[in-house]
C-alpha cells in the first residue's frame, strides 16, 4: 500500500542551526501538508501546499519556516534558525484531491526534532 | 476560531466491551470527518471517515455523524487491549485547506 515516507526519523540539532525535514508524499496525491505535535499536545497545522505553492499557513509558520517541492516527489520543510520551542514531532501528510474519499489525509511516520 | 472538541479521557473499558468516543465541531460548513488512531510516539493512522449523516460501519468500527448537532462519534465493538491508544477527531475547515484536530481521547482497554 502506498505510504508517505519521512526522513530522518530523529534529528538532533543545536539552537540556531538550520534543519531540513524531508518527505515523499504518496505519488498521485496533489495536496501536501506539514503538521507538528509537541509532546502531550494536539496535532497542529503548519502549512499546506498545492499546485507548487503554499495554499495556507498557520501563525506558527513564520519567516523561519519554508517549504519546497524541488522535484516531482520530494517535499521539504526547512527551519532556518531553530529555537528550543521548535522541538516536536513533525508530520508530513498528503491527500489525493477534493471531495469525499479524496480528502482522506495520510500521515508519514514523523521526524522527531530535538533542539538543544 | 473553528474548534474540534474531544474529552481527553482516559476512557477505560473492559476487553470485549463497546468503547464510545465523541467529538463536537464548531464549523457548520464542514463536510467530511475523520477518525485517527495514534499510538504513543507514532503518527496518526486513519481508521474511519464519514461525510453523510448517519452511521458508517467498517469491521469493529462504526462512525456516526449528526450534522445538525455538529457531532461525530466512533464506536469500537469488542474492544481489545491493542485498541488502547489516543483517538483523534479531524475536521477539514470549510473554505480552507487545513484539517483541525481535536486533542484526542485516550482509550484504555483493560484485559
């Protein structure tokens, strides 16, 4: 069964460093997402991406964050200068399209980011 | 601010019983509704979706939707210890791209 894949599964970085989290969405999906979950808290929306551009972003997604789809398969989240509060599990997700079953959102296994 | 509300639990049920999980949402324009299961330290796993009023059954799971009351529930029949997890309700926000998640209900199935 097709799945969303994410790498790395764990990332440890020093405060102020840049990190890039990588994702390969399901191949025929058109809508891509990044969510994050701080330990013990809810799954929070960061950004959605459709038709090669950001379609929506949350207040969390400030200038330190960026997303890119550099080729036909990869979808990346970059955090330019990490802060302690960026420590969280980051999930990539994708869905096929609009309406009914096409809106099923599938998640990758996540990248646990630890900022020291 | 569009909200999705769930009781955080824990909800404890004995093995073999029916577990009933509830979710309310504020966005009247929402059309589809999703239930995810999340084991500790893992990613959300889609287990049910529903977009018509009424019941939808899939194996031991039944999703129930009442749009008039803005209420969606998940029933798990013949609960097993392996069902012990946090169950997340997710609702695509109308007019936007994002899905709003509830805080989740922690279910414990006691052997």
